[in-house]
C-alpha cells in the first residue's frame, strides 16, 4: 500500500483517501468505508485490530485524532 492508502479494519477494503468515518482506539486512528463499519469496530475493536494496521503503521506517520461527525 502506498502513501495515503489504508485498509478498513472491518471489511479489509482498501481506502484511497476516501474514508467516510474514523475512530481512535488505543491512540491510533482507524478509517472506515462506512459509518456502519465504524460502529461495528467501536462495539468490539479487539475483533479487528489484529487484522490490519492503523494509519500510522501503514503510512509511517504519527496518529491523528479526528472527531467524527
């Protein structure tokens, strides 16, 4: 995956700067294809965190907290 590319931890779909929602878990920001995926993640994040890296792991940047709307 290149810069600006992450995977939705719920579906493992590749997001190319097109995330609809995000959530912060244990200081890391995760991005999602849909709000429903974010809600599924937030209900049981441990089910998904080992599946895919957060943005800081995938892109090599520090985590950024984003307030969801």
